C-alpha cells in the first residue's frame, strides 16, 4: 500500500502540481520506481492499482506501462511458478479493459504477448497461446475486442528486441506463431461476422501478414479476409485497416519467403485490378485528402513491389506506369513523392546490366535494353514535366519559417534525384532540351523579362540538377542558357541558382569552343553574385572554385584579374559579402590555377597569395598576440592551409613555409594553449608537409621540436595528428630517424602518463583518438623505430585500458591499433618485430580477450560490434588455439544464468573454426547472438560486466615531465 499511495501521489504531482521543480522530482521518482524496484514487487503494485476502481486514467496508463516493461525486460527475475499467476492477472485485466481506455488495453496486450515470447508454448496448454486465446474467446465472447488486440500485437512482438528473451527462444516463438497461422486466420475469419469489429479484425490480419509466412497465393486469393479488405476499398471514407491489409498483401506477394511473385500470381491477379480501379479517385477533388493519400500509397506499393515485372514493358505493366504518373501528377507533394522511389528503382532495372544477365549474349542484352528504354522514354519525359514545377519558390517565400525553408529544400533535392533518374533513361541532353522548352514557356508567360523570377529559377535549378549527365560537347541548348544567364535580373535567389548552375557546368565551359570568350562574362555573373547576399556569395565562391578547377588552363593568363577579385572578396571591397569560410573556396580556386603555371610564375603567384595571408598575422604579432580572438588568426592561417594543400608545386610551397616559418613559430610559442589556433596552425603545417615532401627538410626539425615541447605542456591533440603526417612522409627516411625516434618516444611517453585509467581516457577522447591513429601510422611507416622502442609495451597497456571508451572515434582508433598489431605480418613480415610483438601480446592475451568479449557483451554499444569482432578475429587468426583458450577462460567467468553452456559452446566453436581458417561470416552471427543474450536486460548486462570486469585495468603512472 505504501508504494501504491506513493505512485498515486507522484503521478498527481507530475500532472497537476504548479511547481516545475516538484514535477521534475516526481518524474524522477517514477522513473526510479519503474527501473529499480524488484520486478515482482513492481508488477504487484502496478497490478493492484490497475484493479483498483479508484485509479484515474494517468495511474492506469503508468501502471500498464510499468507492467508491460517489467514483463518484457525482467521476467527472468520473477520467482519460479509465477507464470500462471501472472497470466491469470493479465487475462483479468485484459477482460476488464476490453472496451478501453485503448492505451491501457494495448499495454496489457503487449505484456501478455511478451509473456508468450518468454515461455514455451507448452506452458499455455496444447497448441500454445493461439489455442488458449481461441478457447478464451469462445468462453467469453463479450471480451472479444480485448482478445483481438492481443491477437494483433502477438506477431508484432515477435521481433521486439525490448523483450529480454534469448535468441533461441525468440526463434522458437516465431516458429510457434507461423505454425499457428491458419488457426489465427480462422479466429479472425470467425470475428468478421461481428460488423463493429471489422476494422479491428483487418488490422489484426495485416499484423499477421507481416510475419511473411508462405501462405500459397491461391489460398489467400479466395480467403474471406482478403475479400473483406478488397470490398472495403470502395467505402467512403476509405477503410484504413483495409489499405493496411492490401499493402501487406502486396509486400507478401513480393517476399522471397512467400515463394516470390510467380507463386503468388493468383493473389496478384485479384489485388492489382482492384487497386487500378481506384485511379479515378486521384483526380476527384471531392475525395478526402487522406483517402487519396491511401490510394497513392497502394499504387506506390504496387510499383515498388512489382518493379521487376513492370520493367519488362508489357501492356499490363504500362497500365500501372500510367497510373503511377497520375499519382506523381497530384498537386500535393506528400502524395506525388510516394512514387519517387519507384521511378528510381525502375531506372536501375532498365539501365543496370544485371537486369539482363539471363539473356546471355551481349547483342541480346543490348537489343532488349534498347527496346525497354524506348518503351519507357515517354513516361520519363512526362515525369520531367510533372516534377519541375514542384521546386518553384512559393509567392510568400520571404515569410517562410526555418522549418518551412528546410522542408522546401528537402523537396528540391528529392525532385533533383527524380530528374537524375530521368536523365539516365532519356540522356542528359534530351532532358536538358525538355527543361529548356519549359524555361522558354516560363519566360514567355512572364513577359520575356522575368517579371516573375520564380518559374525561371525553378527550371534553372532543374538544369543544375542534371549537370553531371549533360555531355560536355552539347552545343544546342547550353550556349543559349549561358547567354540567358547574363540578362537575369539581380534577384538574390535567382542569381544564387545561376551561380550554382555556372559552377555545375564548369566542365562544359572548359570544353566549349568559345570558352575563352565566354569565361569573362561568366566571371562577371559570379562577381555580381558575391555582392548580392551571403547565400548568393557562397554559391558564387563555390562556382568560382569549380570553374578554376576545370578551366584552369584557360584561366592561367587571367591570374592578376582573379587575384584582384580574391583580394576584394576577402577584404570586403566592392560590396562583396563572402564569408571567411566561403573565401576558402576562392583560395582553393586560385591554388588550382597556380598549379597550372610554370614553376617560376607559380612561385611569384604563390608568394603574392601567401603574403596576403601573412600580412594580417604579422600585424597581429606586433600587437598583443595572446589577447587576440582565435578567429582573428585562424581565418588567415586557414588560407595558408588551403594554399599549401591545393598548389601542387612542392618546391614553391616549401619556399613559402620556410619564408613564413618565423610567424608560424611566433604563434606556436605565443598561443600553444589555444586549441582552435593550434588546430588551424597544425592543419597548415600538415598540408605543407604533405605537398612539399623532402623540400621541407630544413624546417621539419624545428617543427618537430615545437610539437614535442608544447605537447608536454598543453596536450593539444592536433600536435599528434601533425606528427602523424610527418611520420607518413618521413617515417622511412634514414636521415630523419633520430628526430622521429625522439618524437615518438616523447609523445607516447607523455600520453601514456595522461591516460592511466578508463576514466582518464574518457576525459581526453581526442588525445586518445589522435594518439592511436599516430601509433597505427608508426606501425605502418616506421616499425623499425616504433616496435623495438621502450614505449611500445606501455602503449599497448594504454590501448587495453581504453578499449571500452564510449567515444566512437577514440574507441575505433584504439581497436584499429590493436588489430594492426595482431595483423602485423600483413604489413611488416620481419621476424624480429613479430617476436617482439608476441613477447608483448601473449602475456596480455587473456586480458585483451576478456576485455574484447566484455565489449561484445555490453561494455560498448552494439553499434561497435563489427570493429570489436574484427579485433577478436585478428587476434584469433594470429594466435589460433591459444586465443580460443583465452576466450574459453573469459566466457567461463560469465554466470550460467546469463549465458548457458549451449550458448557459450556455440560461440567458442565458431571462434575455434576461425582459428582453423573458417570464413569471417561464420563468426558474425554467433557474436551477435552472444551480444544479444548478454544485453537482454540491464540485470543480465550488469551481471556479465561484473564477471568480466573490463574497467578494472590501470597503469602505474610515471611522473609527467
């Protein structure tokens, strides 16, 4: 009673107390009650309150949810023999709430279904839960609505992984239900006679169809439930349950488990004509929008499920195609877009060679492919016309909210994908012609001067979308489009799309016969865009980059003009609105042009560009550099980074980094505490190292010295990733061996002192990530310096500590490093290194294996299973039966209540098979099963982790220098 009263009080406070603090406290108390109270006690309290006639709706809903949750997750905690008592109580409640409230009845039904998943069929009597349910319905016909809800949720709960059942039991339950399919459908058929239950019966039928049990098509074609659903399609309003049934039947006929389309032909021949008869409703303006949406969904389901048949181009299939075009033409985008997946799937079926592989010869394949493309081209031509208008800005576009604008952009990209599908069927040039005719029509309708810019902008967006599929030699339409762009009004959205289009057709511009004469006018459009709005300036800067990339040879003679544009853009001259981030596109663009210049000219050009980036930094250095905001420095340092990255003249880049090393050194020494500035500076140095290679040898020594010194003081992760780049470039260079050996030992020694426990690794995930990325690089590029080093064993210990870090990237880097060690022979097959590796790994093998198995069993999220599995796989393939022995030792620690002997044996046998060379796929399923069993509820997971103790590994920290 004490708990019952506390629950009522907490719920009353949660829903009705005026004080937010009290409501929050009540919510926390209720969550604690649901999560921590002993399962049987929680069930008892919830059960009593559900039977209590004075309980209000809030109490009933909370208690039914608690009951459902406890049966799902904590059934194993119940005392032996609790099943009968629990079933009786749940049955009583199901009868009590057979007329509602619906939320309560649903939760109780799910609880009964969860109970059925947990216990063998024999516990319910002969025939399992379906026979028990049939008998209950026969004895108590007045409670049929409640039992129908249970019949509906039973198949749904088969694949509900919130239910803490073992995988074997889950499979058994699925088999039990599929074996009782006929009995379940007989119950539903009998209930069809109760008119007021028809919708509920059909919803239950739809639920059972999702089991995809292979009922023969001929049987379903004549089944009363199918005919009931089909007859309900003519109701007004449309029966939602009938639509759900027909949708499931369509999916059922296309499912391999049901024998596929050929086995289900009798059913298809019954369903499809009935759906096609609904086509007229799509154009019926009096029809309710939800009904039209339901009809559109059925047509889309037919298209998606039977696309392989439709792709043959038969007369029957073209009837479906034309019906789908009707859906695509519907003015409501939510309805029209239901077909978009079909048009994409059909495009793949028509264009991919695999679709024709059964035809044998190349000539037959080509002939059939051409025949089908010819048949479907008119449909895709219509499609282009139908979707183009949907990307037009609404008249009230200036009043759109952020969410509306986001939705509008998503619509545009969805339409762009459809246009790409059309271009792949029709050819980009043909699609372009269709769109251009639309552009001329739009222009004519608005008075030939784009008084209403929106229709033209929409078509230009569509032309942008298909840019990758228009040939670079297209000479009929694109010259006219480019000429038209020069006469557009200065409207922001229109000019933004024009800039995007120009950038997208940069390859066409480069190949055009009049390229040299066109480019100056095109660049004027971009300059105009840079001064119109921030969004437009961003599009113009991006287009500028594309043009300089693809037309770089034609632009070599214009470097001074381009440089002046760049200077105006970054300095805000000429009213330009280019942001600091977007200006990097301009830096990249000029870097590509500089790459095309001869070395002497490139050196001069790069010098000018670097000077423009260095001058503000040198001015800042004359003031108090420490007090500057990071953004005042990084905007200029990032320009250095882009120049060093995209100017592919190693000697010229080396000359510039050497020349400007003085300002880099000052920033290193003045702001090593500032993460943002250091990240920017290290990125610039990384690209300088990557591009210059050995030309930078004179600077590399001092760069490494700075990294070592400041890392020990300020622990910036970026020092590690810069070192990683240096190792990649110079790792095998004998002249750098002393530098690099000292670098490796200093950085790793300091890092291992920082991370002596999982708590410390968790506190510094970025350092862990970059540290072990660097370690993997060392294994690959300088094993002769790294593996014999005294720092190698402590780093392996540090990796073992960090395996269970929850940070995804850090965890991945640590596991990859360990895997690289286990797989050492793949990259370094020198006996001395393998021997060192074995002397380190073998004494630690049992511990590593225990932590990996703990990670599979719940110490890491299930999304990491693949990475952890690959590490265990690599360990097993290297150490074979020794690794299997380590695994056996670890698995034996798990209590049998959590993992049975049979379950552990299956896993260990799969691991043993891997040791003898079995395929990796043979292990994956067993790993997933082990993971599923050990995570099935919180109690089991905690029990397993307490046994395996993955977090109880610590290093003795050496003093940090």
